[in-house]
């Protein structure tokens, strides 16, 4: 890796540390270098590291550079992902497990990869995946923010900061489904599944460290609401301001002051 780019701006909102970079590429490279450093540090102190990944085009640069990072013993890493559509064909390229497999897992070969099965009975799959998550603490979550402020598939209508579940079935908000078309993942809104499985907000926030990567002008409004609005499920990402160790990476386009 080429080394960590310098941020154009840095500031703190409540507990949340924010860094703005000149370009999307620099943003992704900086986030990857710092996440890689966290992985190396934790692997130096403990036998295994458990990490959850977001799967979305917004994470492309981050995943690319993380896959190039040196000095990470991926055989001691257990990887999860944070959401999956219900009912897509197992071979559909839009499945998030396939997305992460092709962009990261096939390159670094984690010791364990636990994928959400969107073809299984949804209620039973929630129980199975929650059981895996509860086996040990989550060390790191690498996530993004949706155009409607969602974290994973916790859209405003279903987000719950006190959710008793680790994984749940959700009906996707129309704005969330439209984002999948904007991102080029689906050709038409009617092609986007209406239901999904998602890790809940408490499950995501249970991690010791969060690395949140949010590029692009389409995310600027959500970022502004997350940083400047109230901490509320109206913008689920606002809860990141309450986490003890979360870093938010922006480019000029996504930054409220960009």
C-alpha cells in the first residue's frame, strides 16, 4: 500500500471522528490503511479477530486497498457481512456474499467466512447467524451510510437503537431500494427485492471499532443529517456519534462542507 493520504479536513462531532479527503480514491485508501493497522494491532494482541463488512459499491476503493494491505494474518480472521436480500437466486451477482467474495475474500482468504443465506428460511437464518455473532465479541465493523441514512438495512422505518435482536427480517424502504438502482446493482426498481435480513443497530455498535466509508454526492444529505441533526432513527447513521471508537471517512462530494 502507498501509505495513508492526508486528510483535507478533520473534525469531531460528539464522539465521532470525521476526516474529509480530496478524492474518493484517497478516502478509500486512507480508510483501508487505518483498518489494516487496526487488524494488525488486534492480531498482535489476540488469537483471532472477528470483523463485519458492508457490501456496496461505496466500499469498492476501501475493499481494494484493504486487500492489498501487507502484514495481516487473514487465516486468523473471521469475516461476516451485515445484510442480505431474501429470495435472490443463489448465483445472483447482487447477493452481498458474492460481492464480498469477489472483491475481498477470494483475494485474502480469511480463516472463516460466515455468509448470510438469503435462500434459507428467514426466521431460522436470523437465529443461525445471530448465534454465530454471539460466539465472541465483534472486533471491527466496516460500514457505510445509505442515501436515507441507513446502516446495513436498518432504514428509518425499521431502525431501532434498542433492538433486542442481533439479526432481523426487514421490509426495505423505497428510497433504499431506489439506491440499489442508482448504484447500478439493478436495472429497475421492481427488480430490487422488497425484503432482506440485516444485522441490527445494536449488533453493529457492539464492535470495538467502526470504520465508516461514505463517498459521493448522493450521500451528502444523509451525512449532513447524521452529523448535524438529532441522534434519531429518522437518520439511523446519527447513532454513530454515540460510539466510543468510530471513524467516518468522506470525500469532497459527500462532505457537508465539501
